């Protein structure tokens, strides 16, 4: 179908808009990935699509097109961590410390990075991976290498400067064929939507109210486990584990973020241990977060 038809479907207002079918969304995404439409047309569609807003079938169709372009490399016994590509602005990353702790459990962490995408001006996961020594059980995948066509849309997205459906689609590319995955979610209403989009792709899928939209828990929040269509909710409170890390509310520099990783405080290490316990629970290594947390202390 001509791409202009897709713009018309999402950009004519409430009375004229319509949802795309799975096949239409797949074709739309193929055209965008191949950059067949003009950049202005791509930007116009992405803006209209978000305002319409997107449907589950549209997300699934777009993901199907992405799957055709992604070069996958299996990492056994792994959990894929779905990070946003706009980075973290106010707090350091914690996954390198989590991976260090998880070495004793032989659990592999899969993380993905790329150049910064809209809309938050944070420190990207790629910047961390390029400036710190990662443990052998940390498997970093650079999107420039495994999903070139999505990487090449960076300029168009940055010129638009707004969040789009791509911010959701790109989080979990299943690049390592992991059986387990976890990603961050800001608001509870998105839990069911994310579950419908991503859960069928994994043996067990989890969402967490993570710090700055990441799968990293820094304060009291909810964890949702999706398995065989059911969603179970758990409350995870660091204070229950005698962890009293204080989140930052100020913008952090790359140097400050790296320093907290290379010279972590006692509370930050305990927080990393709790995150490790969450991942062990999600991957069914332990029956509860509490059991996993206790085991990691032994």
C-alpha cells in the first residue's frame, strides 16, 4: 500500500482515523525500516500514530517486520533486560553490579544499546558499556550491528524529538532468544498492554516499576509476572531488606555514574543484590524474591 494511505489512517483526526490491521502495520513498518517514504512522511506518521493511539495488533505487526531484520545470536540461560534508549538522567545504572552478583548463579544478562533516542536527554546504556569492564555473563548487543535499519532511523527520530511507538517496540528485540525478559513500566495501565505485546514471545515475562523506566528497582515498587496469560502482582520494598539507598533527583554526569559503579557504596551493593534476586525469581531459579535474596548472601 502507498505510505500516504497510512498517514491518512492516523493523521486525519478522531472522525477520520482508523486502526491498521496486522498486515498493514507490518507493511508500514517494512517501508519505514527501508526508508522508502521521505523522512518528513515517516515523522508525520509516527506523530499521528502515537496520537491516534496505537493498538495491540499494530504493535504486533510492526514487531513482526522488525523480527525479519534482526540478526539473532542465542545466549542460553539468559534474561533480556528491556531498557529505554533515551537513557538515565538522574541516577546511575546498576546492571553491571547485578551481573557481577549473578555470576555465582550462572545467569546471563542480555542488554542492548544504541545512540540516544528521544525524548529524555539521559546517559545511554551504550555509553556505560563502552566505558566499563563488563562481566563475562553480561552480553551487550549494539543495535548498530544486529538491527541496522532501526539504528539508521536515529536521525529522523531525533529531529522529530518526541516519543513514538518505536520507544515501545524497540525495548525487547529478543536478539539473544532469551526465554525470560523484564522491562520497566511507568504506569499500571500499561501493564496489560505490554503483556499482550511481549509476553507471547517469552516463557516468562515481567514488568517492574523501575527507575526512570528501566528494569532496575531503586525504591518501593510493583513487579508483575506474566505467565500463561495470568498476571501476578508483587510489591518489592528495599526497606524490607534493610536497604536505604536514596535516589537522586539531580541530573547526573557520565563520570558520576561510572564512579558509583566502580566504587559502589554499601547500600548500592545491597540494592544490586535485591535486583539480582528479582531476576532470579523471574527466571524461576527461586520460588520468591526473599529466597533468592537470602541465597545471594551465602
